[in-house]
C-alpha cells in the first residue's frame, strides 16, 4: 500500500521560491499520505514555519558525518534537529559519486542522524553496468549491509530504505513494476537475514527514479512497496499534488 511520499528538491529553489511553492501547495494538500519535504538548507526554516499544523515532516538532503568542529561548510545532526528536521537523505547516488561518499561515511552519517533523533532515508541502487551484468541484488546487499553495520534492530524503526537505481535517476527511464518488486523483495530479504523477519516486514521501502504523474500509476500496485521518493517531478506544486492524488 502506497502511504509514504518523500520529495527531494535537490539544489533547486531559493528561500522565497520555496515560500511561494508552499503557499500554493499547502491549501490544496489533503494529507492523505505520510509526506516528507526535503528542502534546501536555506529554506528549512520556511518549511518549518509554513508547514505547522499540516502533518508534514521536514527533511534535509545531507548531514555531516562529524558532530561538530573544524568542518567548514558542513551541517551537523544537532544543527538539523534544532532546525526542526525529522528526516535526512543519506547515501544518494549523487553524493556517492560526486562527493565520493563511501560506505564508511554513509554508516557514520546514519549513526549521527539517529543519535540526534533524526530519521534516515537511506538510498541504495545499482548502476547500469551492474544491472546489465546481473549484479543488482549483490549491489543492494553490499550497500545495505555496509550502511546498517553496527545498528540495533529497534533503530530500523527510524529508517526508510529508498530503492533508487542509478540509471533511472533523472533519465526518464524506469524499471518495470516487476523489477521494482523483485528489488524490494531482496531489500527485505537482506533485512531479514541481518536482523529479523519482523524487522523486514516493518521497515518502510520506497522507490525513486524518474517517477512522474504519467507513470506513477504503473507502480502503485508493487507488492511490499510503501511509497515513492520523488525528485524533479515534485518541483512544480500542482504537478506534485497530482502525483500524490494518484497514489
């Protein structure tokens, strides 16, 4: 059942543009899903103020793997928590590739977020080369096990796993509903193997990668899928509202 929607604004929209967006979006949002808006750092305070009373969670797009100190330009978990952040995206392929974030850094970021009372949206997914060589499941297992290393089972209650195949992000290409279902099944199998069957059944798993209002209905029936992580298609408020209404 689709009940979780996460919007990743990425590096889009200024503070004033986010304000205009929310002034259009919020009066029409009916609150039928568990919604998290991952805004730019500069607009988190706008989201915190305007989303009050709307049962919408506030998300950040990054977190430092350090708690404080000589980390110019970084944002700590404590800072995010004080800004009203409920969730943070960790492990997105754009961070892995462009900023060279490896499994050790991702694991530290997850632990920092949880330590500061912030939920985690953990992104995992295979490259096109890995898909073509039938290594999707192997990649998902490696990414999950390295990211969740050292965590206790009860901490998984604050983690959402986002299956985002790298080759589908911003390309207009998507896996089939069957392929998404198989990936979700594998993610839950890894959680069952490393933690428990109960943890596997209860952890939320969402799909992200070129979801829009034209194709979202193809995936709403995917077995054991809880929702979607939406990038570019969330940036126009009326379009995003349409996507939500179709879920």
